């Protein structure tokens, strides 16, 4: 979106990434409503970026707020095992343009995707925790040292479930 022209002074100005900014705003509102994470954490940023990327790439125009159909679509897109990463990569590739002016919305979406994919955050290693206590396994009251094991995982793998849960709570 270009700035409005006023008496010949606004033409040719920088492009304003309104679609991305709107997607990021909606994602932030959904996450803030759920109150799942402090907004100052990297996990919150991962959730916001994953959700904003999903909103931006889903390519449906939404008026002023999330409608029921849109919320259902976001639930499906962010669901575990839905192939979100593959979907994001294919959508970003489909939006590539061979030449012409750079699209600031797409540039910000790509930057968010790079951050989500290249940044690793510590997460609990659920495989190291062992069987749940109701499994009938007796631990003789010993604390499991492995339960505190952490692994480093791409930010999107933490952000996507957070965004999905926030959409459910919205």
C-alpha cells in the first residue's frame, strides 16, 4: 500500500506493510486475550509471529475482527500435525515475484519466518520425562533427574502450539 498522494507530494513514497501489520496486530490481540504468556518473552514472540504468519498467508480478507469462520480456519491451520511448516514454505514460495518492486508485507513475513525457523528456544524434553505416574510404574519416590532435561527447538515449534491454544481461547 502506498501512502496517499496529496497535491503531488506523496507519490512514489515508501510502501507501507499494512497487511503484515494488521496480521501482527490480530495475532497480538488473540494472544493477549488468552493471557497464556508474558508479552515480553521469546515464547510469546514465537506465538505471535507464528499466528501472524498464519493469518497473513491464509490470504482471506477480514473486515475488523476475527469472525467464527476465520477462527475455525486458524484452528485447522495451526493444529498439531497439520503440516503447518510445509504449508508456510509453499505459501511463501507461491508469493515470490520474479522482478518488480519489493513487497514490504512479504519481506516482513519472510523475516518472521526466518526468525521462527533459525531461532532455537529451550523447551522441556518430553521424551526424557518418562512414563506418566498413572502408568503403574513405581519410581520408589525418587525424583527423576531427567524430568528437568531441556532441548533446543526451533521457535515455530513452541510458537505454533501457543498460537493454536490462544485461538481456542479466543
